[in-house]
């Protein structure tokens, strides 16, 4: 596979910043815990071994809504630097 970016994050509590990626599509896979992912005007609650695709140019935010830490795997394509816009 080429032109992908992969990260694993652990979120103790609360949400990350609302943001979008101009070019990148992302897939979020929950490894442990429960996430609420806001995508534009919709909310998706996903648990362990569940995934959600987020299209490019969609405002989104990940929040830990479970007990204990949330660990999730993110695959993004294409692997582009400086692609994010953070909501102000």
C-alpha cells in the first residue's frame, strides 16, 4: 500500500478538536473503549472493533464517551502534510 498515513491514539477523556482535512479521507477503528464521532451534522457511537470512514472536507471530532481510555487506529489517505483545518 502506498500513500497512506497510519496513527494510533489514546484519549483519556473528553473530545479532540473539531477539524477537517482538505484532501485526506480517514478510517477510524476503535481498539479499546467507546468513541462518539461527530461528522458534519451526524453523530456515530462506535465501540471496540468497529470502524467509521470520514470523507475529505467533512468537519469531524472524536470524543471518549466510555469508561477508561479510548484507543483508536486512524488510516488516512493520501498522506498529505498540513492538510488539516481546526475549527475556531
